[in-house]
């Protein structure tokens, strides 16, 4: 199914722990999961990597109405660029965004701003750096469209845009997004407690 068993060197484990702020045990757990999911190997170095297709084989993502956006945001956040694959270090970097914030020892990969930036990429469908009403409506339809009428989705999108688009230019910038999310407990919404 996934890539063949591969061990993580102590040096790589230490480096990833330092870079991500995740514990070594969390990194080992993620590595085991990654190896089950990664079906490709780099021809040059034999290192396993995941493609978008590998992510689409994860049942939890297929069921999630935002699964496609999560995958796209994952690839954008990991900055995989022309590689078209997510290697283990990329996997750790993105998933470290979802660990609880340690207020006594903040880490740049999972700060409030990093979590908000990841959330922003979920709405910025065309990666323009802004969220338009059409993009916001699209995400709302994916999230709640089956439960409410199209008119209600449209109404929610219009109201949200009015409230968040402070300069009334028809789009929400990252700064406006952060301002609109000020009272949202992003820590609670974007944390997996098992990632420590």
C-alpha cells in the first residue's frame, strides 16, 4: 500500500523536533502514518513522498466537504512548488500548524498568525492573496450548502463580506481576515491534542 518501511535517523528526528516544536514521539507517530500514505519514492534518493492522489485516498479527507481545499492548502502551505510532492519534512511542517499553541514557548510554525494564514489559504481559492465574495460563497456552499438554501448562503456571504471588507474594495485581505477572526479561538479550532 504505502512506501516500504523506512527508519527516521536520530539526527532527522532531532532536527524535525527542533524545527516543528513537536515532540519526538509525535514525529515518530507522524512518520509511521506518512509511510502508510506515501505511495511514491524519489528516483534520486529513494525518499518517499505523497502526491495529491495519495491525499485523496485518505477516507477522512474524502468525506470532508473541504477535503479538496485542505489538500490544496496543504500543498500551498508546504511550498512544494514544482516538486508536486509532499516529503516527510513538508508533512511535519504543515501538521505542526495543528498542535496546541504553547504560550510560554511560542513556535513560529503554529503561532496564531501561522494558523490564521493556513485558514486564509482555505478561502483564497485562486491564491491571489485576497478572498472575494465568490470564493467565500464557494467555501460556504461546500460547508453548509446541503443544509441551507442557496439564498441563505448568499446572504451569509454578503453579510460577512460587508463586515470583514473594511476598505470596501470587494475582497478581504489577510489583515482584514485576521481582524475579522479576532474573537475566534483559533487555538481551539485548529489544534489536534495528540500533536505535542
